[in-house]
C-alpha cells in the first residue's frame, strides 16, 4: 500500500514519536548502550546533512566507523552534494557498494542528475540496466548524443509501442524517429491500437492527428465513434468482416453492455449472423455479458451465467453465480454450485459454508451441522460464521513461535541486511529499512522467515513482522499477527467516540498493518488510511490544526481522526458496524446504493452480495479480526460475536 518515495522525500521531518525506538534493547553485536550512542550520532549526522552543516557531519562520521548503516549517511551526503567535481567520489562509492541497495539508489539519482546536466559521457560510464522508463530513455538519448547509434531505432520503437503516454524524457527519442523517417503510419497505428485496448482515448486523439494515411484515419474515426456513442455506431456499422472490424465491434458492445444491457444482448445475437467471430471471442464476450448482467441484477443473468462453458469458469464467474442464487434465495442452485466445485478450490471455506447453509435451508440439518462443525474449527470469517450457527465459541487458540536467542543472533550475524534494516528502522528511516528487509526475505527459508518475524515483532516493527510471518505461512501466532501497539491511544480515542476498541484495531490491521507511514496509491495516509480531504474535514470539526499531510501520519492524530470518522459512519448507518465498515472502505454513497438493492437480506448474505471483490474481502477481514483483537485483551473470557448486526429498514 505504501508509496516509498513519498516517505523518502519526507524523511527530513523526523517524527518525535519515533525517538523511542532508540531505546529498544538488543542482544546482538554491540552492547545496548553502544548501539544507543551510535544511533544518536547517526541522527545528529543526518540532521547535519539536512541543514547542510557538512563540517559537523564529517566530524560525526568519524564516530560511526563500525556502525552498519554508516554508508547510508555517505549516500545521503553524496545525493545532497551532486556536482561535477564529485564524479570520482561517486564512482568510487558506487564501485565499493555495487551490490547493495544504497548503490542502486545513488546510481538512479546520479544518472538523473547527469542526464539533466547533459553529461552524456559520464552517464554512459555510470549506467547499468534500469527498470525506470525515464532512465531507459535517457540512455538512448545519451547514445544518440554520443553518436553511438547501433540499435537505437529498434530500442526506441519498443519504447514507442505502448498503450499509455511515455515520460517527457522519451520525447527527444520519438522526434529522432521522425527525423530519421522511421516513425511510420504503421507504427502510429500500432500504438493507437494499444491505446484503444487500454481505453486511453486521450492518447488516441493525439496520435490520430499525426496520421497521414486516409485508411488509418478512417478506422481511427470509426473506433472513436464507437467509444463516444456505441449504440448509434453499431447500428450504422456496415463494413466487411475483418479482424479489425470485429475488434471494434466487440469494444463497442462492451461499452453498450454497461449502458443498455438488453440492447447489447440483442445486438450481439444479430452481429454473430453477419460476422464470423472466433469461438474464443464469442466465449469471452458471452462471459462479459453474463457478468455485466449479474452486476446489474438483470433477470436473465442466471440463465446467461449458466450458459457459460465450464472451461471458462473461474473464481469471478463462480462468485457471480453464487450471488445470483443468493439474491433469489435459490438454495438448490447454491447447493448444486457448491457441490460441483473441486475440494482444492482456493476459497474452500466460503463454499463449505454456503453448502452447509443450503443444506440447512433444504432441511438436511444433520449434514449441515457436520459441515458447520468442521468449518468452525478454523480461525476465519466463514469459520466464525459456522461457529455462530452452532452456538459455539470461536476457535481463537494461539501457538506462539518459540525461537531461541542463539537462533535469533545467528540469523542476524548471517544476514547483515536484517541488521541494517533494524538500525534504519530505529533511527527513523523506515522506507529504507523496508527495502533492506525485503531484499533479505527472498533469501530466507521457512524457519528463517519465522525467526525474522519474531525479531521484527520484538523490535516493535509490526508491519514487517506481520508480512514476514505471512510469507512463512504460519497463522497460529496471534501475538505477532494481531499485536496491540498504540494501545493507550486507541483505547482513549475509541472510548471518547464510544466505539469498540477491537473494531478500531481491526480497521488499522487491515488498512495499514500498523505501518505508520503508509501511503496508498490513492493518497490515503497513515495507520487508518485517511484521505487528506476527509482528515481535514474531521480536523476542522474537532478544531485540530493540520499544517500538512505529514501531520496526518502522526499516530495520535491519525487515530483521533480515524475513530471520529468511524463514529460518524456508525451514526449515519444506525449503529450498524457492518454497514459502517463497508462505508469506511467503499464510501457511504455505495453503501446507500447497495442497501436499496439488498436491504432485507440476512447479514451473511448481504456481505456476500457486495459487488466489489476488494471491499467484500476487506469487510470479511475486519469483521473476523475484531474478536481476535478482543481475545488478546480478555484472554480466557468469552469474546463477543463478530460485529455483524442485522440490517434494519422499512419492509424488513
């Protein structure tokens, strides 16, 4: 969920709450007080770099000769002092640490600087293969500017043939193709084709203006017309059968299905008489049509879904079939569907639950209870639902990992990246720490992964502990998987809002896994993944001053605002935690729309009918996490059921 570059650009603001990490005791290597002193010196040196007090930085550097992350200070210093006079120093650093993460980071930034300075000779000397499209384009710019033209045209054509806009760094290369007479209409058309397939109409419009061929211009015009008005364009589409004509028609039919499903179905039947669509294209569009029908609650959706060849069945199709059967309370169809699925189905708990529900509804109580009994042994959303059907307590047993201290010390000694990751985390450079940690994980076996998870948990690095124990495929250590950091803060704000603290923990666990600097691709921030606009609105209501987005990342503020937002959603949806949880993920507007469709269904069915896979999974996880978090506090006492209240409304 995290955009690492956001945090890297923000590391000059070191959060006060992270200072406590300096005091965490450790057992490997230096004595604890030695490590503590080194961390203080590191933070002072880092601050000196940020304030450009380089004399102080160099003095402090002499006190850090044996500290495992000292090279990061050198990296941070060099990236802040790029200039032509530093070429040899940077080259020496890149060579000395050529297999390390910091070398890769510095090389990327150094290459960008050299390209901006048009120092192409030095750029080529420093260049190593890069994933970045920008740097790849700079590479071929460098080759062109140094007259090293072998392979340039073919390489630039590959950069051209994509369905999205390329970075500005690529523009000089495309201009080079034009100047060389290599950017033909055929190449332009191929890119238009790719852009159309991705629905990138803006790029299509731009490229269409550069075409010279009347034939290509006409086909682009037809495709654009199909994009803008599929119903009219299909009606007037009178072109001979060809792969391109079929592709444009299928593109338009999909758009039409989203607007007028019945018309799309009728038109599809008519077009198959005129155009010889391949069987694979027929199957793919029939599947699309059936799924569209399911999403739109079309009365014929069940018939269309049933007609799909079993060879094209997958998780998405099976979910749609289940939802249609549940909407119509067709328990015989539910039973038939669940019994037809292989036992190796990845979502076997889901299908086992609904098979038991169908048996129960059909009066086969003994068979249903047997399935519920087996399912209730599992610590899972559907396992908890099964336990509730039987009136049994949830299975919340935990088996903590037992990793002896010598094994922990040995792993730290053997895997220096873990040690670097730990120290980077302790000095507040969490983004770099995660990169180091991730690089090591791929080299660890299952037992080593378990040890690493224990280490991260002991250090209070909960997001890495959770991710690592998941990679080890060990689910039974609930202390590692469901820790209780920020306990006083969560409890205080939950009590202030009169909401369940375990619900807040369930939200945090699913939203960020306790990664305080988490930033989603959509821009949601912090432990509770608040959008800046939402956070600002709540802050204004609570008279909390937010100076910038970084304030939202601070755990206390994030939890205060997040719990208040949860409370507003809970109030809006009549104290129904299920609906408030859905709204937290998908927004209140969607919840209102789904309520209009499925208002009176039992809560387990209502959750299953959520149209978005991501939201459905999110809700199931949060609901199942809440009793687990409660069990971490009440220990041997009975925990409350999942927050799965019935949905009340007129006519129910």
